[in-house]
C-alpha cells in the first residue's frame, strides 16, 4: 500500500505495466486523478469503469444504446443516485475517500439530469453547501428531464424555481422534457414552462440571485420579468392565476345557470385538479380567510397549512358545515383523475366524513361569492377568448414588450395532459418563443386547443429570428383530419424543416370538443394553395380509414425540398390513388432520397412498388409489414429482383415483416449476382419467417458470387432457433461477406403468445 501511495504522488513517473496493474485497485477518486496520465501512456480505463457500472449500478444498458465513454456514463448515474439518496457511498471502499466529494467531483460529467416524483434533489442542489456543484452543473448540463412528477409543496417548488433559474437562465440547459405526468399539477407545470421560456419571478422571501445582481449592476431600470407578474400598486395574480380565474369564472357562471333551473345543488365534495395554479408561496392564513377585496383566483388551491394555523382551519371547516346549501348556486363537482393506488397526495383526509368537510371547497365557494362581480366580468371576456385565439383577453402579459432571460431551444411533452388553462399558457408563450428550435407534443389531449396552437405557431413564424425548425405532434384524437392538420401546420410554419405528425383515431369533426363550436376557423382550413415551404423530412402516422390522395399530393407539391418521406398505416381508396401519390413524388420531389412505408397493404400495388424500385433518385426504401408477397409471389419476385439489379443508386432496402420466407430470400440473392449493377449495401430481412437452411444457402450463394462485403444484414426475429447449429454456420459464413446483426429470438414462444391473444 505504501508503494501505491508513493507512485500516485507522481503518476507520470510510473511505468506503464505498473500503472496498469494498480488501476483496478484504485477508488474513483484516484481513477479520476490519473485518467490523463493513463491516456498519455496508451492505457484505457474503460474496462474498469464498465466493471464499476456492472457491480454498483446493477443494470444493463439498452441494446440500442451505444456507450462511447463508460467513465462519463458511470459518473453521471453516480451523481443522480447520490443526489436522490439511492446509493450509499460508505457501502463500497471504491466510493470512499475523505478528499472526494461525490456530487462535486461527478457533476462535471453530468450532461443529462432527471428529476422525479416529489422533486427530490432540487432542495439539495440549491442549498448553500452545494453552490459549487450547482455552478458546475450550470456549465455542464444540457438536458433536464422531469419524469413521473407528483404533487409537491411550496418549498419544493421554490427550490425548483431557483434551480431552473440557475441552470436555464444562467446556465447551458437547452432541452427540457416532461414524461408521464397523468395528473399535472398546474402550478408546477406552468412554473416549469414559464421558466423554460425565459421568465423569472423571484419567490416571496427567497434569497436574491447573485448572478442577476451582477448582470444588472450599472444598468438602467427597465421593465423586467418582475413587472410582468406584479403590478405597481398592489400584488396581483400572475398570468396563470388570472387565466384560470377567468376560465373558472365562466365555467361557474354557466354551471350556476344550469343549477338554478334544476334541483337544489349538492355540496361540492371534490377539488378540481385544475385549481392548483399558483406559481409561488403565499400566506396560509390569507388562504383560509380571503378578504372581500382579494385578488386571488377563487379556485386556486393552496399548500397545506402549517401546524400553527390548525385552529383557523378547524373554524373554517366548521363554518363550511353551517353554510346553507341554498345560500348561493354551487358549481357541479368537477371530474378529477384518480391517484394511483397506494400513493397519497400532500393533503390526506381523515375519517369517513372528511370528504364533505373539504376546506378547499369551502374557500372556493366563499371566494366565488365575494369576488363574483370582478370575476364574472373577466369570465365574460374569457368566454369570448375561448372562441378566439387572443390570450391577452385573459390578462396574460405582453411578452413581446418585456425583457427575457435565456430560454431553451428544445421542449418535449410526452403524455402530459394539457387542460385548457395549461394549453392557453403554452400557446401564449409559444407566440414569441423565438429561441425554440424543436417542439414535441406527444399525447397531450389537445382536442380543440390545437386551433390555438396553430394560431400561436403562426404568430411565432412571423417573429423576427424565429428558429423553430422541427415539430413532432402526436395524439389519440384530433378535431381535424390528419391531412388537413398537416396542411394547416405547413401553412403556419413555412420555414419548418422536420414535421412528424401522428393521429391514432379518426377525427371527430361531427362532434367537436367545444360545445357550440361550429368547426375549425376558416383561416385554418382554407382551400387556397399551400405556399412553397422548406420541409425536408415529413413523417405521418394515419388513423384507420381511406385518406384523400389529393390532399396529400397538395402537401407534396409544395415541398420541393423534401428529402425523406415516411407514411405509416396510410390507406387509399384504390391503387390508382396510391399511384397518384407516387407520380407526384416523381414530378415534384426530385430531391427525395429516403422513402418509407409501414403497415400498408401493398399487395394490390405491385406495379407501383416496381415503379419505386426503378426510381434512380431514391437511396433508401423501406416496405415494413406491407404484405408485399401476399399475392403472385412467383411472378412478382423475379420482377422485383430485375428492377433492383438495374438500379445503381439504391443503397438500402428494408423488407421486415413481409413473409419473404426461404424461397423469397434465395430469389433476392440474385440481386448480388455477377451480372447485377446494384450497389445495395444495407438489407433488412427481419421478421420474414426465414429458417436456418434457407439462410445457409443464401450465404453460400453470396460466397459463390464473390461480391465482397456489401454492408449490413439485419436478421431480427426469424426462425433461426429451429436449428441452432445450422444457423450459427450460416451466420459465420455471412460475416465474411457482411456485418450481420441478429438476436436470440424464441419463435415458439412468440407463436404461443400470438395464439393466446387471438
């Protein structure tokens, strides 16, 4: 041990063999210190970091993940585990060293940070002892992810506010992603959204930002983000609260009219999840006793009161018991998502009668009575704004006239249901979010809010310096048919480069989501020609039902720069309609290089498929699960092979899931014969019922023709397990010709699973 310490004092003087022998014995503190010396001596520490990962993390990376640096991967995961308290540093000698600060030393390797559940780790990162850690993260972190968030308290949100301010406004974070949030807490969601857009409002009683003070020193006073949310005379609600108040007031007004005609209303026993729209902390006593002149939203939920306010809460609860049911029209209970079993929210109720004694429902009703005059006025404006597209009617701030901090360039929302209030906030921010380059909205339940989104994107496109170039949009339903929605997006964003759009089920135009809505605005579904755009990549996933080919052709005609087109589950009324689409591609999309069709019935479109294979501009073609060889395989296969043998530009052909079989594979081998001019170098024949004997014969034919290595061959999910010895011999021979990618798939189990689901 003494020799090791002496050697580590001057690692440059250690001979390579000695250094290599002691590397596995070192803890991560010394491994970090001698990394540079090891590289100078031509030694790699990757195997050691990989072993640390296997022994300490006890998880295997995804087969699709290509790890280029195990050191960085280990240190990034190590940082997250230490931050959440899910790993004990003292449990392993390789993690212990008095001179080693786990968070500080690993923070410079963190490129992506995930915050989960109750915002664990946010409070620790903004604490004063971890100031250097946060400063390092501000320069190293690029991606911030939120996953499976639950309801949080005001203290956690205040910590998150400071964290986002440091990492986004004064840091290098360029991407924010939210995943799997079935019941979004509106206050937390709007906080993350507005901070990502570059707005900063210090929380009440929070410490001042040192970096903001340095940046503003010597600068003349100007209207900053604080004046956006606070008035000059008295505190007023922020944008989200005013928006929510207007919408809730209009909702309450219409529900009160219906209740007045019907039987006496029952007591409100549920809280709407849309009532939690406050973006910062407030005085809990003020929440329990709202004054008549209060400017708080009548439906706003507040965090649980401190123990000192228990008596006030009890008195208010008893008052709610005495409140007569006929004193004022009461709104109907609003539907709320159920929490997952076994998980409790921050406000747990005790006793069987606690639900009828809900303090927050009482505050909601009383505040609604006291602020009826003010909020009904705003509510009437809100009703008008719901039919239009101007969020300023709801009192949202004028973003274009304000000073903004640094904002992110990529925003992703995966499975985060957006209420009307949240959608309005998002659309209002998007209208001037010029730094945004990529936007992903996946299964957010937009419904009719898609019209507001289109208007906001059109406004953003008109902003000087707009950088939005990629839009990924997917949902279960859409009030517009997918092709009309695509046309509207292309009109709104003519500078868009990448558009990916998917709708799983047919549109419900006959039953619009908004009652009384006669349909989409006329400026969104106009019949005029689509202006020429800059689209380079278009991916579309269609719902069931035949699609109008002329609408798709109109999009293709306006996309002269299109290089990649992907159609998933597209169905046309006839092969002639499909031929019309292909003819449009040939005439108007001369730059097209990659074409993909997935889950389409092309059994009756064999002549159109041959037309594509003869196209001398395409470099990659994919027919995935398209039933290509379902009809006339004996006649179609030779025609297909002949077309490919004469095509010298096609580099990649992907045919997964088309029941090619052994006979089809052997016919396809002729593409690589001596008389072929094909330059095919990538072939995907996964899920094609290929057996080991057929694959072996295919390998022998390639050897006979001596074409040399032609690139990549993918063999996933074929019947190679029926004869493992023959399959290994076939793959061994193939690897002398090409790079083979396969798997150990159990075909018998897969067939049993298929039968069990029938």
